């Protein structure tokens, strides 16, 4: 069991600006506490063991990243063989297949846990022995930029912290949020359908602990500053072991206040702003990314004014892309893209199309009609997918996410299955690669993994459908043969390689949506220095199409090339043709 350290900090130089920035945030979070004393504790918590802050914080700008920033998302045991440590196998796979192609890797929670495939953590300072050890994590971090989860909303009900809470031992007796069944909780926003409160016996009598996600995942009480201080220690501990991108899991629910929605509360944003200050003053290049699976406008709020998250998940993208490709129309995708604000310099969208979770439907609310959502859900179910529900305040149920392998989700259209599975799937990935932001690829998308129905049956959980564990020997064989896995993986690597060499695909490069009709989804990217333009045009239908070359603003006198095919495009030419689901990146600089 970890304890809260009282060891005095080693001498360090703290600038007035850093100290005052921390203090002002703490005054907003904890107005009834001594902000100066808390500031000292924050500094001691985050900068310890001889680690010292920068004299000046980093200024957010377009030098934060470049076009070659990409991530792969994976579990620590997505690849196994029954003999070697899964993290060792993962490193071997990444090094042999993705070194020089992918720059970063997000390893989903690799700590000891009791449920939710890693998100009910029992100890934040230990690597799950079934995966490997810190030496494996640090080895991967030396070759790839490592993203790691800071699961700060809740921990396992079987953790040492929660056991200490039940026994009434300080400081953990005040670590978890409690409420009364008599409280008015009608406005609380819920991502799950189970009862919110769980009755537990403690040394101080029965208490009702708050459980946003499951009764095995008990929510912390961040109104107690000791909880925040402990997570700042954990954050520093992870950074010292090679983590450079910190994923703030489920952070929207972090602050609770009875009688409110308990989501996106001002204190939540203030805590993230405080963490941003600490990241910006770290000698290490630390990036914060918020995981907030909520409607689009709410999600955008986590950029703040360039003072909260460096990156936010582009949660609306997956359901909109799936809808477009299932229905052969970019209507909703276009409307959303035209209304999306460009990320401010130093901030970036994290563009993904699939993850370890399902395809969230909350981010599609107000973007897709009810009829469109219903039709999409029904189609996905026909392709072997599942649907998970959430409970509304009136007790009714609503689809929360579609659980399906993305490759299988795109095996056909609303008309049924067809022969265009691979080009349709590659179209979805090519769109994500070209959009403003940083692309991320779930390992099972890279590998074109199909639905794991057996995993669902064994676990009883819908999300297991997209959490297959590959036997490493079988995976190597599949990638060496003419399989769907090899065809998709090789083409994905080729496209990513092309993408990362284009300055027009810098995460903050200019983007404008093109108006080419509903059968095409197109947008124009221009590099920050204006030297390169790319017209990214994607056929979202199963039809062969043509567009007049004059419909694009191809400047005369320049040589235009489709970066994907190598085909020369004449500015004053007649037609540009598209095969079903074909994507083109037409650029003035090859």
C-alpha cells in the first residue's frame, strides 16, 4: 500500500510565475483552504527526487508537433503467445513492424486491476505482473512516445486505498465520494445504467459510495486536496518512467456536487488547468489529453483557452465516418466538419476511428438525426455488432455505444454485405489520416481484426468484441500471407508513411471543407508556411464517380500529383475519376 509522503522537498528554484499560477488555480478549486500552503504541497508532490521545474513554461505553438506525429492504441496483452511477457511481445511487434511508421504508442492501463479490462486499478505504481514490469514499459518508451492512462475518476473497490477507507484509516477515509439515497441525484449525467450509489460497511457505519461506471469502480472525492496531491505524485512517478503523453481518463466526471449534473463542473476544468501548468513547466515534454466521451460542444470545452488539454479526442468522428460509409452520404460529416473550429496553435484534435471501447453515440447527438442513429445501429447489429445502453434521468434507455470491430462494421452498407469491405475500411482510415489533428490507429484496425464473438461469450461484456488477443505466431503468419490482415496492414503502413512526409498534414495546418456533393467528402489542407496544398477527396459510396478538375482550385502552372497513386493531375484537365471508396490526396508538392 502506498502512503502519502511527508518527506521535505529537496531545494529547488521556483519562479514567481509558476508559484502564482499554481496558487491561483488552487484558490478556485479550494477556496476554503490555505492556497499558499497547498501551493507548497503541490510543488513538493510533483517535483521530487531531485527533479526540478523549468524556469519558463513552454508556450503553446505549432512547434509542439509535426506531420509525423501518430499513435497506435493497444492493450499490453493484445499480442500473446503463452510463453513470453506480453509487453515484450508488444515491443517486438512495434519495433519490427511499426518503427519509423508510428511515432507514439498508447498502452491501455497496464496496472493491476479487478475489472473493466484495466480501468479498475488496484495500484497505480505497479505494472501488472501478467504483462511484465516497469523495465518493459521504459524500454518501449525509449523507442516510441508513450501515452499512459491516469485513471483519476475512480479505482477498484478491492484496492488497498478503498480497504483503508472502509476501515476508517487516515488519510484514505476521506478519499472517496459519498452521498445519501435521499439526495436529489436526478440531474446526474450517467454513462451507465446501474444504480449510482453502492452501500458499503465501514468502521464509521454504513456509507453510500458513488460509482459512475460500475460498483467495482469507486469514485474519488477531489474536494479533498489530499486526493489531488496523491494523483500529482502518481503523475510524476509515471513521467519518471518514460510516460510523455498523459491521458486523463473519464476526467469529465472528476468533481461531484450533489444537486448538479456532476459532469464538466468548473472545478474539473480548473484541476486540468493546474495539471497543464505543471506539464508546461516540466523539463520533460509532457502532453495532456482528455478523454471525454460526450457531445461535441462539451468535448471542445476541454481545450480551454489553450490552457487545458493539449489534445482532445475527436469523439464525433467515428460515428460520423461510419454513418457516411454505411449510407453513402457525407451529409452529416460535411455539416459537422464545416462547423468545427480549428484547434488553436499548440492544441490538436486526436483523430481516431476505433478504440478499445465501442463507437460512442453520445458524441453524435445533435449531429445525427434519431432516424440516422437508429438505422446505423440496426445495420451494425446485422454485421454481428452489439449495442450498449445508458439510462436517462427519466429512467428510459438510450443507445450509448456500438460495440463492433471497425473492419466488420464496414463489411457492407445499409443495403447489406458486399465485396467492398477492404476499400471501404481503408477509406475510413485515410479520412482520419488527412484531417486536421493527430491520427491514432487502434491495433485491431491496423490488423483488420474481425468481431471476437467468442470473447463476448466468455466475458459476458459487449466491449470484448473488439478486444481480441492475437497469438503472436498466428499474427506473424497472417501478416506474411495474402490475408485481409496483411493487405490492410501493408496499405495502412504505406499510407501513414506518405502522410507523415507532408507538411500540409501538420496537426495545425489550415483546413477548409470542400463542397463536392454528398457522395464525396473533401477538404483542403495547407501547410503552416503555405508552401504545400493537399486536396483530400474521398468517395464515400460504392459507385464510380467523376468530378470536373475545375471544381478544385488547382493553381495553374504548378504540378499536381495524387500522393496516393502517383498519378499526375492537370489543373485544366477534364475529369478526375474515383473508384468506389477511392481516396485521393492531390498535392502541388509530391
